C-alpha cells in the first residue's frame, strides 16, 4: 500500500510548472510611459529601470556635417545609449505514466534609451516579441 501511495505522490509531483526569467526582472513594458523625451535624465532612468545591461558611449562629431541640416538617425547622434532587456519563459509540464504534455510561453522585451551630452533622454525605442 505504501508503494502505491509513493507512486501516486511521485506522479503528482512530477507534473509541475516551471518559470524562468532572464535579464532585468524589473523591466515591464508599461514602465516605458514614464520616459519623457527632452526631459527625463539618466538618474531618473536609473531609479525606474535600475542599471542598464549594456551601455555605449560615443564622441559626437564636431565637423560641419554635425552643424548642417542633415538629419541623422538618433543612434548616430546620441552621446550615450543604454540597453535593457528581459526574457521570460513560462512553462508547464504534466507527466503521468505513458502520458506527457508540455506547453511554454516566451516573451522578450528590449528597451534602448538614447541620451545627449547633458544626460537627457533624446529618444528611446522598444521591441517586444511574444511567442
């Protein structure tokens, strides 16, 4: 009798859910509404999103092109770029003798923030995939 109870308990335990989260756990798509172009600062972004997962700094050109009316994409005109990302995979598994079923749902969210020389947000971009 104890063996049957042990098998039933092991069967129930083996049917479990698993969740895995990679990247910035504090990063949520709805938080992006707090970013204000031309107003938000690096310090404000740190308090909302925490430290970025990666940063890029570049020296801005002082050539006549920089002073002309040529409109370059923001990634070429930003003094500093911060990147945040989050990957979340949630899955469930049901395993019974002679039967197994799994399902997963994954999502990626990427936030890129561009700053000027004074540390003010000049633009940002987001990308989200759910699969």
